C-alpha cells in the first residue's frame, strides 16, 4: 500500500455530489467493504484521494466464527479475483476503527458493515450493534445480508433457530426487511442493506426493504465459485500457501455484467425514488458510468482498490466530469437509469438482416471461421474463406473468431418484428 506520494487535490464539485438518507456524498464513489477498509491508514488515504465513503470491513458480534489469515488470488487472464480465507474484524475493533476514522479523516463517510450471529432473542442483537456503531461515530449502518462464505444465522422465530446468515439469510425478503425496519427504528442515522445476488431474488428483497423505509439498498455481485484446479493433483488447490481446493468468493472485472443486472433489477423493483449502491467488477470510470446508467446512485469499488490502491480516483472523477460536459449532463442524476430505460425484452428487439463478408486481402485462410460449429456457410477455397450468403445466419461469430479482422457484417435492412403470442 502506498503510504505517501502526491495525490491531486480533488475539487468539491456539486455536479458529482448527492444526498442519500439525508447524508451528503461528495461524489458517487465508496470503497467497498473488504480488506482495503480495515485499517486507519487506509481510511486516511481514501479520504485524501477523494472517496466519498468507505464501508468498513465486515464486523461480527459475537466474535467471528471463521477468521483466518487471508488467501487471495487474482487470475489476470480470466479477470477474476478470489479469496478462500479471510480475517474479520471483531466488533470492538470495528468500533475503535470508526472512532479513530472520525478523528483522522475530513470528508470520508464511514459505513459500519455489521452482522449479528449471536443468541439474543428476536432482533435485539442487530439493534444493539447498530446503536453501538452509531455511538462510535458511524455515519451509516450497513446491514450485511450477503457475505457468501457465511453459513449460519439466527432466524426470527421464538421456538426455533436455524443456522443461516449472509447469502442464505439475504434471500429471505420477510426476514431481511424485518431486521432492517427494527434497526432503522433503533438508530438516528441512515440504514443501508447490502443484499446477496444468490438465489435470483435480489429485486424482490430490495423492494421489501424499500417498503420498510431503508435509505439505500446495496449490491455486491460476488459469487461463490470453484477456480481452475490441477486435474493430475486434486490434493493441491490453485491458492498459494493453501493445500486444498475449495469454494471461494469471486469478484473482479468478469462479474460486472451480472453486477449490472443486479442493479437493474433493484432499480426496476424500487422505482425512480429509491436509492441504490451498485458494486461489482468496477475497474474503470466507464464501468462506473455504466453502473449509474443501470440504476446506481452510488458506486462501490473493492477489488480495484485491492489491486491498485486508492489514488486512481481523481483521474476517474476528472474523466466523468469531462464525460458529463460532453453530453450536457449537469448532475449524476441526469444519466442515471438511461440504460434501464433502453433495455428491451427479447420480443421487442430490433434485428437487422445481413450477412458476413470476407476481405480477401486480409484473409490468410487459417480456417478458424470454418470451424464454427453451428455454421454451414463458410468454407476454405484456394486458401481463402468463402461465405455463402444464402446459408449465412448473420450471427457474427466468425467476426469474433477471425484473428486478422478480415470478416465484417453487412446489413440488408430491418427485419419484421414478430409478436409473441399470449396464452
């Protein structure tokens, strides 16, 4: 982690600022809960670099049931980051970090990212944690209903306790919204709820939370998955200083398409007045703009800060201001939801007829296009690719597999849209 160096002065630009839950954010960017929001010096650097907020590393109460030395891998070629083991914050450590963070940062909003895993009846444990975090100086309570490698939690029944938390709890709209409502009533600061994408119900759970009056819902996009492993040595996983292969928490650029979908679903279920924090796969300012266009008010960034620190943000902010000026946007809200409004269902797509055409000067007859398994239009004749227009499906796969850029698509006109029959 860079401990010094010149960081450009980040101007306070009202065009990037917004208010969520009565709290002013100087721009949309929040350091996502994770290893880069765990120490005081990280918070200081984030503040100096212009970040609007930081969601602190997840804190449990009582003490974490699983807290191990971290094991991370960034699979650069595939574009994904994974961790199998992670050290957590004890709740008293979280409270001390909030207190010291408030004393040593100027403009950084601190989120207390919390999960209760104890035996207090009903919702009392969650409420007690939130009150203590508020007393320590947290600006925002973020209820963690998503951490995918957690496996148990207290349910809201008087006579039974089932073991589930994080991603499993986060799929239960009734329980999540009940916890959120209780915590909202227990504190005087905004309550955010961080939801899991697992189970495919993130939109419904978000709507239930909005109906209880939460200030914002947050996505994470992370998924539990299995990384590549050595098929000749199953006893050795792909993680350094760790023997076994295991399920890991996956994040990074590859997950952005799913993260965008999560945000679209939350926005559609919540409507235009709802507030959404979108996280997942953000590694450039363009990614952040896409997230906002898909419905996010705030943008969380975690993996990119793990790989590159915090001081890239001033460049991102400058690029976004230039983008806004080019397109005539006076505020972030002016381009929020633009992609949501344009996303069409399959029965309303406008398709163009056409065919693939080969530039014989560029083609070297390598045969990769001929190998496309669903295509009967391509053959290699005299060491050149030939395409039968009558057989061409116009799918454009050959364009993507050609290593020389020798194939392009030619349009013949808009196809007639066929309406779907209703049952």
